[in-house]
């Protein structure tokens, strides 16, 4: 039977609109003055205008990147390197590793970095923003458990203290809108169904230093030949997701609720807040290993993911679940199921049966 893909949060399948848009992308260098270059430049301009329209931004505020990780790093390093050394950088312990990795690197470079705790559902506390904070980095929603963050409150509190706000919107913009007035917003193409690319929104008036030095491409923020295909894919995906966000969210909520109820019936401890991305069903099992569950589901025809990550041949516990106060044992037994645009009711019914079969067999053998 056809496999069931329940890892949309890890990488959404390519959208049909993106496939169609990529068929006619020119391959010339957009910086070249000849006809081929001008054709590519026109395609890049169309992509930028499409992305800006979808995000309610000006075209000068859109910088295309190779990925969400690059967009995060460009935002954080780019902004901090224009700030006085005395300015503090604030983020939270359950943020994506792209954010935490950049923050730790800035700390190693002598910057004052605060990594604040989160509550049992992975929510941040805007009260952590104190006088002297120069930059705040907050996720739109947690990428492991789907908790939607109080981004509006964070932006307001940070601006009261004169701080810039970076929103990591790599997870979530398919399903929920992004509050306005952020200074920097990072996006990931593959989480939108673009299959590639990313982008960074930089509010007009905010200045950042580039990561790469060379030519003046991307408003001087990213030197190097522009990738027209990636820009086209990202712009098409963010436009499609923006247009379909409201209609898709209701169906996703019903399907993920069916998955969550089955996980709870099987002994899983549901994770994340009630206010979460509508396509997320996440839990943690005491006494089970994440990789064992994933392999068993994979063999049974279900693609899923875990909060744990394999590194150097050993399984590390989810830093998100540990930050939420879960035990090491529970953090090693996390499971994330995330539905997508193509998920059907029939697939959810089959997935529920497979979950029951896989976990019942595992219990019997134990």
C-alpha cells in the first residue's frame, strides 16, 4: 500500500504550484547585461515581488537565501555585528538549534547572551526581556512540539526596551500568520513545500552586515550569484501557503486530533501547548526509544520523526523536551507526527491502526 507521510514538519512535499513554476525558470546569471541575464533578472524580480506581496512587505525587505538556517544566521550575526558590545542578546532554551548554535557562537565571541527557560509546554515568557536587551530571537512556533509562541507580546515588550526582534518563522507560516512589526523574519523553503531555498525579511531601516562578502547582490546583504530557481520556488510556496492557510488549518486540526487521541490511548504523554500548530501530534513515551519507534513505523509504511537527533552514532535526547522539564528517559522516547496538505482522512485512519499494531506488538515483545 502507499506509504503515509507524517513528517511534514521535517520537510513538506513539493507543492504542485512549485513544480509548475520551476518548469520555465531561466538559467542565465541575473547580474549579466545580455538578453539571457536580463531574462533571469526579470524572473528574480517577479519572485521577489511575489514573496513581498504574500508577506505584506516591500520588495527591498526580501533577501533570498539558500535555506532557513542561513536566514537565521544572517539575521543574528548580521544584526549583532552592528550593535554595541554592551547590548544583550536574548533567546530561549527550546529554540531551534540554528538559533541556539548562532547564539552560542556569539557568546564565544564575547557577546552577552541570555538563554531563558521555557515552561512545561515549551512557551516563552516575554518578561524575560529586560532593559539592556538589544536583540531578541523568538520562534513563531516550536519546531518539535508545535507550541505557538506569544510573538506579539514579545515584539511589543522588546520594542519598549529599544531591542530589535528576530522571528524564526521556519516552522509555522504554512498554518498561522506572522505578527507584524518584527524587524527580522527567517523562512525555510523546504518547510513550505518549496523543496529548496529560504528568505530573510529585513524591515526597511534595519541595517545588517552580510555573512558573505563580494558583489552587491540581494541589496548588499548576500554576495554571490542569485539562485533564480530557489527564489522562484520559495516565492511560489509562500504565496500558495498564504492563500491556503485558513482553509487548510481546519482540516489539519481534525486529523492531528485523531492522531493525538490514539497516541494518548497507547500511553504517550502528549507534549506541547493547547495553542499549537494545527498539524502537530507529539508525545513522549517512557521506556521506549525514539529510533526504535521510527524504524518500526517506517517498516509499517509510516514516515514519522522524533525529537531526538542522531549524532556521531549515538542518540541524543531532545533539548526541547529537556528544556520543558521532561526526564531524560522520556526525552529519548519522543515522537512527532505532522500532517501536510496532501494528507487524507483515509491515511489518518490507516495510521491510527498502524500505531496500534506497532505499539501493541512492541509491548507484547517487551
